[in-house]
C-alpha cells in the first residue's frame, strides 16, 4: 500500500512520518496543493490525503479514477470546497476529520473575547509607545455577561463549559438538541431569541450555504446594544460589512473574528510589506474593537497531530475494510 499526502506543512510532517513508520506504509509527502497538475504525482498510489481551502477542481477526480484511486481523505472537517458530483461520477469515497480538538477552538474563542473585553489590543499599542495611561481602556467582566452559544456540537459544548467556569450566564441554540445541554436548561427556542438576549454571541456553526448569514444588518438590529460577536466557525456566517458598520456606529461593542468570508488567498500567507487588497479587512485590523486572527483557533500541537493521523487512519480503514467511520455521505 502506498499513500500520497498533499499540501503538507512542516508542522504536520513529523506526525505523518511517525504514522508511516508505525504502520509500515509508504506515505509520499507533498507540500504543493492538490490540483490538476500535481495530481499526476499520485499515479501508482492507492489513496490521496489532502488539505486546502481552495476549491478542488473536478478534473482532479477524473485523473484519480484514471489512476485507479478511489479514496480521498481530508485532514480537515469542511467539505464545502469538494465537488460531490465529480466524486460520485468517478466512484471516489471521501473521508474527513470530524473532530481534531474541540477544546482548542473553544479555548481560543474565550481568549479572543477576553482580549477584547479588557481592551488589550488598544492597551498594548499604547504601551508600545510608552503611553501608560489607563483611560479610556476600561474593561468589562465576563462573569457579568450573558453568553449565547450558537451551535452545541463538540466545540460549542466545550465552549459552554469554559464560559460557565468564568461565571457567565450561558444560553444556547441548536436545531439538534444535546441531551446534557437540554438537562441544564440552556436552550432558547430560536436563534433570534439567542441574539436578543446575549451580551456575547459566539458562533460554532457549520456554513449555512451561500447568502445565509447569522449576523447581518437585519439580525444586528435585534441584538443588544454593546453586544460582542465571536466567530471561530465559518466566515460566511457573517455579512462582515454589516458587522463592521454596526461596530463603527456604536451599536455593537466589537468582534473577535478568526474566520473571514474573504479569507482564501489572504490567511496563512505572509503579506508583510504589501498593501492588503481588501479595504474592509484592513479597516478591521486597524480598529481596536476588532480582534482579527488568520483562522488559527484550531492550531495547536494536539489538533495538528490529530488532523494528520486521523486522516491517514481513515484512509487505511477504507482501503483495508472498505469503510471508515469518518466516511462522508455524498448523497
């Protein structure tokens, strides 16, 4: 058995090499992303493992079929950039890593919020200039706030525990109720009700599809004045221009964004010394009421190891047993 792993970062390489050694299976490590040109390197291999934010070109799967490769394993959760029709046409199975570290993402959401609540971005900038005045950067206490958790999957549930540990009042919404959260009586009846009651809204939802946003001009109008939005979920959950206008106008107190609707081609790349060709993102970076990070909530040693090894385990299950617990239903 021979596998090929695309888009591999240097921080992932040791875990892939360790898995290869432990399982006595050859894994070719490729730093390039998977596209119609690089797929040529997969000829002679049994399975393709990969991760990228860019869309997967349907031509890739025609080539995989030509090479006799019928399993692709993602090192990430999201599958919205994979054309299912092309997979089905070429009889290719797909697996993902449904959970690599819920705690990492939950912890990061709280970290970003605390930075914003205590005005750390503004304070650090002042201190860097040797300005040690306190005012006007007075903070707010999390234990006095109501936190609305939108989405109670693994990440949302981990976030709830952390926010409760700070003494915050927590409410939650999800179309599919979790038994433990239900027992705690945390669910509200609608997303609209969650937005209305919350001082902090933290999003732990999957993408709702193009044009379907949770935070936009209309929903913001029903939110509490001075509320804060935290998004470590998906960038397209928010109409960012509407959010920006609400913060600048003073309707909302600020936002923590680890994901951004136009992040592809910008995040996880070094643009030092270059002007950003994105005025909205530049404005948010400059504004102390926005905490912006480049999709790194997941980025811990634990999560990276899990992404690298679980994807390979899933591939092995498919090739040896014809089925993996992490196989995606393409229908």
